[in-house]
């Protein structure tokens, strides 16, 4: 019976042994307080009769109080179980539920419930990219030791395989990464590892690593493999630096040579083309001149057949005119039986004609004879030249 019910406390006392409205007279009775709290809970959960009355009522009230505690315990356990059984899966997550240790279902985003302890739940983010780094000394194909650091980016593509197929899939990923890296570096020369071969190595490592993970059934997908700058061991780093500088100098010399070739080769090609064009022009000129000479010779041959003597004489005179017009000296032989050779300086004789006349030489002298003869030859040649021009 509650302390505040009518007739339940004739002494008008509170549950702790004090009188209402007055001072307490001593410490509270814990047994009495616990009994009163039990009675209150029994009344809350609808237990049997109130305290007071016969002894049989007290016994029934005790049993009802025991049942009330069991109900409270069950309610608390049910609340705790319900709190742990209800879970929320985010948009980026998935959950795998095992029932009696066997795969039951894969749960997507939303509010879900499972039944522990017969069910087990594994919940992971399947969209977030994770990263794993690895670095170590390895032997290249040409038996050189290099340190190769790399980073592997991956994500969970199949949560069921990730949970069930492999005990520790991320540990398996690390072992597979080391195996793939050593295989690729061991089949590559040191120069390629240290310089421009890193991208090709990263592609080969990614392909081989993904093949290992698919064989194991880890449910992991490799999204990117980045091979960072490899380096030689510290003991030989200076020698490797010298090699790298020499390689850079080689590349710079190649670039300068290519630039020079790009400047010289087009100019040389232009000169060669100009020479070819000049040769073609000269060829066309010679061929045209030859054809013209051949045509003229054909026409001349026709005229020769018509009048051989006249044509022969004409050709002789024209040739002599061409020869004598291009020279300033003439040698004339004497008459038959004479061994004298007459030399005529035509250029001086022509120039002297416009000057004042020289004193007359005595008749019959050699000078007078030569002068008169030269004048006659010069006059005769001039007349022939004028007639040949008129005939043309």
C-alpha cells in the first residue's frame, strides 16, 4: 500500500520514516524504501491486491512483485535488443547479413533490422576510395637495386566477396601488391624504372594486381596505381645522379641537333630544288636550240639541193665573216712561189683611218705596199659585211 493512500499510514509519515510537514527523526530505512518502490511498480504494471489485510494477501502481493521484476527485466532486454537490431545504412554503404553463419542477404541504403545473435551484420562504405602505400628495395632486370615507392587506390566492388571469400582482404591486397611490383620491376631495366618507364610500369602493375585480386575473389577493384620517382640506394646515389645528369645532357644535345637540322634541312632542300629547276631550264634551252639548229639545217639542205655552188659560196663567206669579225688580226699568205707571210693588224688599221693621213711613203717601198694592201683588204671586208647584212 502506498504511503499516501487513505488509511495506509495512520501516523501521517513519509516513506523515509519522517512525519509530513515536520523534521525527519533518523536515516531512511532502505528495506522499507525498496518495498514501497516495489509496491509502486506492481501498481504500475497492474499487479494483484494492495498490501494490508490478511497474511494471504501479503503472500500474493510478494508473488506479484516477483512477476513485476521479471516483466521489467524483459522489457529492458527487449528495448536493448531492439536498439541494437535496428540500424541505418547510408547512401554510400552496403551491409551483408549472415544468419547462422551463412550468407543471408545484402542490404542497401535505408532503415533495416536484423536478429542478433542468430544474425551477424557487416557494414562497409563501398564508394569511398581507399589508399595503400608500399616501398622497398627491388632487383631490376639488369641486376641493379632500386627503391620503388608506389600508392594503390582501391574500393570495395563486391561486399559479399569482401566479407566471405577472404579472411583479411586488405592484407591480401598488400601481399598481392608486393608480388605484382616485384614481378614488373624484375622484368624492367633500371633506366626505364628511373626515367620514362614509370607510367608503363604502373599500368602493368595495375593489370597484374587486379588479376590476382580477382583470382582470390576479394571483391576489391583497383582504381589507380601511382609509381612515384624511383631512386637508387643511398650508398650509390651520387653515381646515379651523375648518370641522370649525363642523360639530361644527352637529351639537350639531341634537342639542339634537331633544332639545327630543322633550320638547315629545309634550306638545303630549297637549294637542291632550285638547282633541279635550273637544270631543267638548261635542258629545255639546249633541246630547243638543237631543234632550231636542226630545222635550220634542214631548210639549208633544201636550198643547197636547189643551188649547190651558190649555197656553198654563201656558207663559206658567212663563216669567214663570223671568224674575221671576232678577231683583230689577219695572216695572209703570199702568192705561189713566195714565202712571205703578210700580217694585217685590222684593229689598228681601222682606227688609223679616222686619224690624220700619214706621210706618203715612197713608191715601191714595202711600207707603202703594205699600207695600200691593208687599206684595200679592209675596204673589201667592209663592203662584204655590208652586202651580207643587206642580203639577210
